[in-house]
C-alpha cells in the first residue's frame, strides 16, 4: 500500500515536470518571434497553404480551423472554444490529431486574448484618439479639385426602406411609419490595406446617441434630420453598428420609426381618400457647401418597399397604395444673403397611403341610406300608430350619431369632407320626414273648425298693428312738416304786408292760408288723440278736404310761393300791379 502511494506521487511529479518544460519551450518560442522583427508579425502572415500559394483569406482564424478539421476528416463546429477543442482531442482515442496545428490554434486564441488579433488591431489603429476626431470631417478631401466659388460638399446617400404604416393621426396631424433608415458616405481617414490586417476588408464601429457627435459614437456621422418632425430621428431610430469598408466607404442602417407632421392631401374625399404626406430630410447645420444629400439605394431612387417577410400590413386601416406609393425629389433652397455660396439641398419624400373604406361604407353610409328609406316609409302607417313618430325620430338620431362618431376621427376644420356632405343630406331627409310626420298628426287630431293656429293669428295681428302705427307716424310727420312750412310762409307774408309790399288780394289769400292751417292743426290733433289705433275719421276728413278744395289749394300754393320768395312771383303780382295802376290814374 505504501509503495503504491509513493508510485502515484512520483508519477504526478513527472507529469508536472513535463508540463513545465513544455510551457518553457513555448515561452522561449514566443520570445524568439518577438525579438526578430521590430513590429510583431501577425500569425496569419506566417501561415500558408500546403500547395505553397499566397494566403488569400477573409479571416485567418476560421480558415485555419477549417484546414485543421479538413486534414483530420472531421466536421468543424461553428464556434471553437477550449471545451470544444478538448472534446475533439479526446475523440477517436486521440487518433488523427496534429500537435503543430493545435499549437497554432492555441496561439491565435492567446493573441486574441492579448488584443493582438487582426480586427482588434485594425480598430485600434483606425480609431486612435491621437489623430482621429469624431467631431470634425476633413472637408478638404471633398473640395479637392474644385474652384473656390463653386464648391460642393461630400455626397451623403439616403435610402429609406418603408416597412409598414404604423399609425395615422389626422387630427394632430402625424404619420408614423416603420422604416429602415440607411446612410452612406466616405471618410478618407478610415482606410487601410487588408493585407496588413489578415485580409480584413471591413470593420464594425458603434454609433449611438443619434449619431452626429454622440458621446459613445466612435466615428463622425452626418447630422441628417427630418425637418418637419414630430419626434427627432435620435428618439425614433435605434442605435446600431456601422460597416466601414477598407476603401473608407461607410454604410449605416438603423431600424425605427419616422414621425413627420403632415399637411395631408386628399382628406376631402374621406372615407374614399388617399392621403399624401411630404417628408423633408436634410442637414440641419451643414449647407450644400459642406454636405449634399442625394438619393441612394441600388437603383438610385432613394427608397424601397418591403423586402422582408414581416413587411406590409394585414387587417389595418391604412396601407401603402399599389401605384407609386413613394416618390423622392431633390430640392435645393436658395442661399441666405450673408452666405451666397451656401445653398441648402434637401430630399422630399411624398408618401401616399390608402384608407380601408369598406368599414365606413358598411357601418355608416349603408345604414343611413336604409334608415332614411324607412323614415319615409313611416307615412304608410296610420296616424293612430304610435311607432310612426318613433320611426322618424330614430332615423334622425342615427344621422346625428354617425356625425358625432366620424367627427372624432377628423380635424375640426372649415373644409367639408365627402362624408360630412353626405351626412348633411341624410340629416335633411330625416328632418323633412320628421316634420311631415308632425304635420300629419297635427291635422289628424285637430278638432276646431278654424285650422289656422293661434300662433299664426297672433303673428299676423302683430304685423298689421305694427304697419298701422308706422303709417300713422308717417302722416304725423308729414303734417308737421306742412304746418311748419305754412307758418314760415305766413310769417314772411305778414312782414311784407306790414311793409306795404302785398296787395289786398294777397292779404286775403294769406288769411285763407291761416284758416286752412288751423284746420290742418285740428286734424293733426285729432290724429294724436286717437294714437292707440289709426284714426279713420282723420283720414276721411283729409280726403274730403283734398277733394273739395283742390282749386283753392292750387291758388293758395301760388300765394305761398309768392310769400316764400324774396320777390313776388309775376303771376301773383300781376293783378296787384294792375289795381295799383288804376288807383294812381284815378288819383291823378
């Protein structure tokens, strides 16, 4: 027993010594490789295929592992870990293992742990803080070979993949679209030779915080923004990695939402409408001298539709129309007066969506048409039937309820939609049906001989009395004006008579005018005393007076004209002058 324990201890010590010697040989091998070149050579550059050809690999690790399993007739797993390698070494009782290949694979893993693999070195060399500034862009690269007064900025290609319509708010109004937002540009600082980095042709860099100088972003990004926004792109689009190719071209794709504020076109045809919303994209701070947004994509249209099994819509109210759902137009705003060289290029996306009109036709339009027909069918019922009035009221209430429900989905504006016009006509038909039903029931249950309603008689009497009072006021006003004119003429005649200008005939005419004016005053007084009703007696007296004294009135008017004039009229003074001449002849 004691001898067996001692044997086990000696065996364990021998294994420990062998492991130490193996580890020491590997360390010596590493020191020898590190001391030979000034810059440590990547393990991929030391490996070459068995046929002697030059290595042309995208990723050394994967192909080295594949070659190992190829030589040993094994199926390689997708991921190589220590447990997987240990399991492969123990399979088939260790048959077919290659110690040299396994040492190279372990060396690759050790290099990756130390951060010396191709991709890590590439990122470290590209994004060194001592010369790469993510807040600036070398615009001299974009202006190379251009004249001073006609410089154009770096082209930024925009391509939007429209996934589906998420929601439409016509009241606010806001359109919500699920999209894949893609940008492409070039950065000359992010170029490298793939041969120096294990034939790596692309690298992935992180862009966050909406890009454009975010704190956690690793490279410079253009500040493309939705100008007519309800929510900014930094809030609606997810953060993601960008793909940088070895020639400096960058491809940045992000999934998310676009929420523009829209000026909807076509809403007047509701519910058979196709709404068009315009989205405006451009740089918010860089003018066209520094950055120029252009249409991107494989076909150069700047947009695409679908492309995924989950794209499109089902059982939705809104969806993209079949013909020309999206159009992209390049538009350039003129420069400001203080910067005449800097215009502002933008991209205009016109998105057209269609509404599912079938629910509105079934639930509102067809129902109102049927209720209006039934409302007029109420005249077939006898007046004694109580449901006749209920049927007409139900048709009208249905039209009002439809208007209330639809109004909740439409903005309160001065424009009328197709459905609102239809609802107004339907409401008018229901009102006429209800009004006729009320009239029929009124005349059916009317028991008096006089069919004229009391309210109509009251309104008629009120109108007649009002007209009579207006006529009396007009007569009083006219009489007052006439009396004032007579008094004024009499006063002037009296003054002239006292001065000896008028003859006896003119004085007699004036006396007659005085008597007539007294009669008119009595008539007006009679009208005033009977002010509650129009005085028929006063009107009769006026008529008789006018009929019997027409000739006298004519003579009086001539006399009044004579009295009102500064010089007596010739036709009035002629008899007076003849009489005066006869008196002079007689006296002489």
